[in-house]
C-alpha cells in the first residue's frame, strides 16, 4: 500500500522550535543565573515549553490521523508503529549514554540511587508512573513518558472527540480528574517518603500524565478550531498574537488554575495566530530548523550542560545577564550541532524503519 504522508506545516515546526528554546532557556539559567528578576522569571517559565510541545503534538497527531483516515488497513497498529519508531531509537540511545555517564548513583530524582529495574521500566516508557523513575534514568524524560501514554489514547480520542463541544466536555472532566488525582497522590505518597524526599511527591503529582492530560486536550481543541475556522486575515492573527503575549505576561504570577494549563490556553491562541498568519519573526528558517531537531535537542542539551558545568564548576562567578544569554546561545548551538547528527543518524533511519514495517503489513 502506498504511504500516505500528511501535509507538513512550517508553523508547527516553528512552534516546536520556540518550545525547545524555552526549555533550553530554563536549564541554561540553572548553570548561569541571570540577576535580572524579569529574565529570571521568564527563564523559570521556559519550562512551559514542554506544554507547548504537548499542544503541537496533539494537533499534529490529529491532523495526521485525519489525513490517513480510511486509507490504511490497520490504522491503529500503523499509528503505534510510527510513533514508537519516531521516539524509541533516540530515547534508547539516551538511556545508554546517560546510564554510562551517571551509573546507578544517587541523584535528585533517585535520592536512594538507581535500582536495576528503573532501566527496563524506562525502556518500556512506564517510568512516568513512579516518583523515583519518572526522570532519573534520562533527565527530563517525564515528558516522553507522558507523550507515550498520550499516544495510547490518541486512536480512541480521535474517534470520540469529534467536535469542539465534545472536546470542551472532555477538557472539563480532565481538569476535575487532574485536580482530584493530584490531591489523592500527594496524600498517599507523602506518607511513604521521609521529609527530606517530600519534594518528589509534589513534583511527581504535577508531572505525571493525568495532571498534564488537560494540556493535550487543549491541542485537540486547537485542531477542531482550525478545522472549523481554517483561515483568518492578518488583523485577526495579529490580535491573537498580542492577546497570547498579554496572557504570557499575566500568567507569570497567576495561580488560580495550574500554570501549565493557563499557559496552554495562551499557547492555543498563539498557535491560532501563527496558523492564520505565520509571522516571519516567529516562523522562519531558524525556528523551523530548530523545531525539526527539537526532540534530539531535548535529549542532548542535558548532557551538554553537564559537560559545561564540569568545565566551569563554579558557575556562580559567571552570573550576569549577558553571561546568561551567552550561556543560553552556547548550550543551544552545541546541542543543535550534536542533534543534527543524531537526527540524521538515529531519528530519520528510525522513522524509515517504522514506515518499512507498516508497508510490510
């Protein structure tokens, strides 16, 4: 059967590029701290780049399923094969490299050390279900655990969430479920972990899949909005962009809803703006290129930071706003260079292998 390839959108690659810039911005500030309160606050919220990834992921997957609908003999199986071979090759390489580098020693996410079973649990993408495994083998891999769990739901959600109305209902239910399960998890786990490790409890309750699930649904909502209103003029796009920027600033201090969800709302508006009018300042060769490498950059930049921190063990002597911005650029450029290689050598062959297996089926 002939391969059915969905249309590629430059603005979605650019969104991924902007998302990874936020993540690298955050982690660079953990090496060189910017004295500026505004820069520091923006860097802290660079973590929300992960939620922007989630929204772009949900949008892309629904666009892909729509394109392939009725054209594949085994759509669900083909979907899972494509997603596995998109994520697994680079992730497995990361497991090997980070395990060789760090061994089984104690670390922030595994204060009692890494047990042998953490590695196979991570390899099966089940690490998002345990507080000491969720990010201990591969740094930042909690988001990959959430992504893979979301993939399991996508074929079902595509069938069930067929309109803005049904998606909004699902969003409301998901928000209530997220808040409820967070309370239950914290109540249960806080009795298990000692005071010195209570930080694991609250962070795990925030990072695990069901607390992040409403953000994925925002991506599905974005898909249905774009399907219903596929075009808009430049004026609408500019107003949406300004509104999203206003919300970004307002949500720096807001706390009445999970900040990850609030930023998700702003990201939906931001993405709508770029769909209607891809501003060159945001959708350009650089952001598109970084977006294509974003998955590898996400996995690689932690190692780049480790190496730089070993070269400059006392980063505090370098603390200044200009040094922070230079550090961010250095981490980004080095990560992008390495990621270009892993993209060509690991990611692309993995994607092709997945397609080959699908064609055999």
